[in-house]
């Protein structure tokens, strides 16, 4: 019995530490029954370094196969009104196709300019299939650190 409790405690600790950098996600429409359910978002590095590539790893589950689709990432500075920066990507750039029913991983790498202000940003991800059907829509925050890859001259 004690051995079982130790195993469960170790597993819980291991799982919680592996998701230590996972981001809080929210669905755009809490009442919607999206085909794609997002399990978590990991951002590497965290915080993002200005002028260096960063990656969103989005773990998800689909209840139906996805042959192709489009992802739209809208990135905005938290608390500041204004138009977001919009990145359009085909699903084939971020996951092997077709995506079968079950768990899958979207991997999105982006590069923001070194002059990007540090702070908290919000991402809105809209994911539609080849028939323009909305599969999921989520929002999550991420941080850009004050450090830059470009040194002052």
C-alpha cells in the first residue's frame, strides 16, 4: 500500500513538473462543442527572447480526421487596444497530414523583431478545416522578456 502511494505521488510530481511551463488556455466560445480539444500549450523558450525564434507546441485531440486546414494566429499586446499581428499558416506546416482521430501535436515556430516591446501578449488561435468549418478557437497568454538577441552598439 505504501509502495502504491509512493508511485502515485512520484507520477503526480513528474506530470506536474513536465507541464510547469504550460500556458493557461481559454476557448473563445465556452459553450461551443469544438471538434478539436486543446490539452495544453507549451512555449519555448519561456519567456520568449526578442529577435530569436520561439515555438508554440499545442497538444490537442480531434474527434474526426482532418485532411487539411488553416490556422490563424492573432497576437496582441495585453491591455493595449489596436489591431493584432496576424499570421496565417496551413495545417501542413504544423502537423503531418492527414491528422487521424486521436491525439496530435501542432508545432508553430515564429520570429518577432528584436524591437518588439517586452511584456505580456495574448494569442488567439482559430483553426478551420478544408471546408472552412471551425474546429477550435483558443486564447492564451505568453511573455516576451526584456532580454534581446541584439546587443546595443
